[in-house]
C-alpha cells in the first residue's frame, strides 16, 4: 500500500512523470481531473479503504496541503513517498508556454504557487523522498532527497 505525493509548482512535469512511471500501477488523484475537493477526497478515501496504490498529482506546495493526504494514509497503514519537482518560476513559465492553450496556467498562478512553496520534509510523515528535475525530451533526473532542514 503506497501513497505518492507530488510537490512542485505548475509546469514542472508532474503529470508526465506520472504517465511514465505510475500510469499502470497507481490511481491518479488530481484536481485537474476531478475538479472538486469533494470528489478528490472521496477518491482518496476509496483508495485508502480498498488499499489501492495512488498518486496525488497536484502542486501540494505547503506542509498543510500535503498533510490532508499524508495523515489519513498513515492512519490506513500506507507507506508515503514524496517527489519534489524542482524548477525555477522562469523554467516553469517556459514549459507552460509549450502546453496547449487549454492546459496553460496563468503566469500569476505559477508565481503564486512558487511563493507558497515549502520544501517537503521527512518529519511530515514521508517514508521516502525524491528530488526530480525535468530534462530534455520529456525525461527526468531523479535522486534521493538530501534537503532536510
């Protein structure tokens, strides 16, 4: 039983990373897909109840936002893995421009998320943490977390 929590500003490759690594093994829980917090919560509850592996594919910039997923997962006996997607706002804005018009995020939204971003910490309940950086051709550099404060 595994809950994966993505963390990072918009346009850093989170959904592409999900498609490449977890599409065939984990349910994707995403506000982009589910559109309401009620639906999102119900989907999380169902995954926890049925012991289904899942990925929270949202920006999750703050400790408080991540706790909404981590705390019930730990109570349900899940292992919790975090992936922090690193990018500057400038890099994310360039990637955002490469998206189709309907998938683009307003630049002010990217900057606002960056301003709220708190680096994830093991003390939040993570069993594992990874640092992810998008590279060329929709690939990713992945390394173990070494940013504990």
